[in-house]
């Protein structure tokens, strides 16, 4: 009885749910701010039977995934504090899903350790009180991770469908995953054509196709509005424009098209006018012409201006890409901005993320053939997402939502790597590679008792 309670993740991680809820209640302001207003407006639109206003005022700034979850709250005009409290549940479930996923392919000690690290990850608190997409995205990423592992290990159709639906709703929440789906599907189809062992790649392609099918109603809707195929949203053009900026002291971070330079980090008022003047000197003429057009044409014109900048200044684009990676990890540099003391925390957490990722990358490459397929598939999705994120104006929150994957990866490597040895541990067992794994149907574990870390990542099951 006691043992079953101590191994129940919903009980183990309950203190995190309580802490998250208390933190939100104490720190949440009663008013809506910035992007929160837009998400609630989209929810109101959905309740009225549409998502975006019609031409010429089309607004597809973000996908409908998050506004769909807000519809019941918008319908009954629920106070914002209760909407924010959803974040506590999202983050709690993200920890639980990570634990359950790791328990399948590692052992109890590794799963509980990574779950605790996930629960105390400090960057969570920066978005926990906000009505933003990030807490839901944490939950969906962990849910995707867990469902893919079950799909690959159980080989039952229901888990394949759940994995696809989770990834599909993640795509509707973060539309950048639309491009991730397409790129990953192309890669999987290429492997199906040229690889001898196709079973895993076929299963991955099915997951991706189900996810893509989830987005088809939205894509059909955007086609009726814009006449453009595979049109996910109109926010990418402006982001790419700032990312491609060829000017000195501009590092690819997003700026308002009004060129006010009032984004994070906040500036001293004495310098605000001077820095805004530099922005206008560099961009006013071009931006002013683009803003004369409707929203969809603006998106296209910003993309064209970005492509022109990249062609004429490819080295500066690569520098901005490097700055983007730095911002995702360390929250700096920012254009025309002073230092912020909060960056110190980001330097510490970003350094841990960076060096942990590099260490895992070395172990994984060295043992690639011994790495089980679900880990490879999850890393493929994550890698494509991060590569694409680096090409747009990026911030820590773009990286933070993939922390469940990093912890999953670290946990898998920890459970399979001998201390001071690059090779995975094999204790009296033959190594089972990814091709042999496809012919085995392993039930989910009821309990995993201090399972030795095998090179295949398959635990001893009782």
C-alpha cells in the first residue's frame, strides 16, 4: 500500500501543484496585459463562430489551440485568476508525463530525479502567472513525449492516435510546429524509401500524418481567408524581418512595427528617445511603406524585405542567428538596451542547459546505433523545432518549452552510460538495437524495481 502510494506520480508531485497554485494566487494581477488580451479576443471570436475578422483585417497572429482552451472561461466571463490557475495544472501534468515516460525506458530513481528537476526549473515561474501559451505547451510537449514512447513500445493503434493528436494540438497552439511537421515528415518518408528497416519510420510517419490531419480544418479556414495553401499565420514575416536586420547594434530581437523600442528589457527614459531615433533612422522608410497594406500583404512584404536583407548581408544574418541562440539560452543580447540583473539567473540556467545538451549529444552520437528509436524520433522533432526557432526572433521561452525533452534525454543517457565511460552499460545482457526492437512487443511496466540501465533502454519489467 505504502509502496504504491510512493510510486504514484500524481501523489509524488502533488506539492508542485500546490506550490504553483499558491504562486499564481499571490502574484497574479487582476488585469489582462499584452498578448493575454489577444488570446481572450480569439476565444470570444470562436464563441461567435469565427476566428479571424474577414478581409482586409485578417488576424492570424497565432494558432487557435490556446484560444480553444479559453472558450469556456470567455463564455462565462470568468475572472482572470481562475484562467491563470489552469497553468498550475498544465505544469503539474508536464512533470507527471515526463516521469511516466522516463519510467518506461529508464528506472525509478532517474524518473523521479528528472521529474523533480522539471518541477523546480526556475524559468517556469516567469510565465506561470500569465495567460500565455507556454504552460500549455510544456504540458503538450511532455504529453507528446510520453505518448510517443508508449506508441513505440506498445505498438497499439490507440497510442499511435494519441501521439498524433497530442502533436497536432501542439501544432495548433504553436504554429511553428506546422513547419516542423512538414520537415519531419519529409525526413521520415526519405528514410522509408532508402532504409532497409522501415517499421519505425512508418510508425513515425503515421504519427506525423495524424498530427497534420488535426490541423487541416484550420488550414482550410486560413485558405478561405487568404487564398494561400499551408498558411499557418501572419506573424512570421515581421519576426523574420527583425531577425534579418543588417544594421549594427541590432541583434535580431523583435521590435514593434511602430518602432517604439519599448519591449523588454526596459530602458531609461533619458535614452529612450535616442534609441528610438536610431530604430526609425534604420527602418522607418521601409516599414512605413509596408504598413500601408493589409495584414496578409504586410506579412508577405516583410518576408520579401527579410529575404533581401539576407541575400545582401548573409554574414549579419548568421550573426543574428548566433545572437538568437544566445537569447534562448542566456536572455541576451538585446538591441539598443541596457543590461538587466535577471540575466544572471538566465546565464546559470542557460549554461546548465547548454553543457548538458552537449554532453548528451556526445554520448548519443557515440552510441547512435544502440539508442532506442523513440528517443531518436523525439530528438528529431526537437532538433527541427530549435533550428527553425533560431531563424526567427527568439527568446528563452522558445527554448524553455522543450526542457521536458532535454530532461528526458539526460535521463536516458544517465541510465545508459557508465560513469567515466562513453559506452552504455551492458550487464549480462545482449545489446538490442533499434532494428531488433521493432520485432518485440513489450507491455508497459506495472512496476520497475531498480532496473539496471541497459544499452537498449529497455527496463526489467515485473
